C-alpha cells in the first residue's frame, strides 16, 4: 500500500513525527510527501533523505498560497524543481482551488501559475499532481494543451462522475481517493463507478481524518483500501495490488 499524498512535514507532526512514520512503515510500502510551498519543498526533501527508500518527495506550491506569491517566490519554486529533478517524483501539489477562491481575478492568477507549472512538467517530462478543487472539469480542459507530461494525478478527486469518465478516457490521467471514502457519500458513489485502473490512494494527512477532532496520518490509507474493497465487493489484496501498481507506474517507485 502507498499513501500517494500527505503532508507529514507540517507542524502538526512535530511532536511525534518519527512515531507516525514508524506506524506507516509497519503497514505501507511507501509514503509520498507533497510539497506545499518553497519551505515545505525543502522540508519534504529532507524527510526523503532521512527515510530514504520509504518516503519520497514531490515539489509544489498550493494554489491558495501561490496566488499571493511574488514573482521571486515563484521563480524560486521553479528553480528548485529544476535543481532537484532527480530527487523528486513529480511536480505538485499545484493547481487551482475554486472552493476557497471565488474572486475572478484571483482565479485567473491561479490558472496562470498552474499553467507555469504545467509548462515546467511538460518541458522536463515529469508527472504532475494537481489540486483542482471545484474546477476539475476546467482542469481536464487545460491539461489537453500539454502533450509531454507523462501522467496527470487529480489529487483527492471530488468532481462529477461525468468528468471522471473524461479522465478515464485518457491513458495518462489518474484520480486519487483519500480517507474521505470512509464517510463521504459522494466519494463512495464515485468509487463504485470508477475503474480501479485509474485510481490511487492517499490520506492528505493531517487533513481528512475520520472526525474533525482527529489528525489524519499515512497509515490510515489502509482504511481507504478496505472501504474501496467493501464498496466494490473485491478482496482487499486485489484493491491493494491494483492501486499500488498504478502508483509504482506513475511515480517509478
């Protein structure tokens, strides 16, 4: 099993990070920690060095943060990606967030920055992990402009089934499902109808725990796998094998 997206570099884990990683090592094959900002990118890189072969990094810039970033901050983000291409598995998370951001000008700024990261991924032919909340359909339209990106991952997919079918019509695009599967009817309805050949699993730790009071952590991806197996009436081992192989193919681990 692989948690393909989490944030265990966050301060939420400062007091017991090693214990959290140890629990993950007992159950999971790998954990992918996604950079959120320039500082976060450096932190996840260090984690990957401290836990070599188990933790892997991606470098990104969350859209809600990047929309207010200076050109210098964005240049640093791009330069760090180029510098560490051999260390990271993908660019991400990057994208657009129309749930938190309703201002038209800020949405346009998000799209401009998103396209700059897509151009970078296209230039260097690396996968991209996308945060495209409440704008999944728009994202599908946008990525059609980029031919050299090997794989597109719709992190924490929560769009419509219609858009999911468009994604499944592509041979380079995947949807990642989180521990939200354990309690979200919308996500349960989606996974019931989505082919697992297009599915990855994640936790988005420390977010999306079972309750608002809890802190999520990577080992809980096991719960998502079990929920998928229950919904699809499949063996847990089969769900694990398919989703793990998808992740290995995309991220080359």
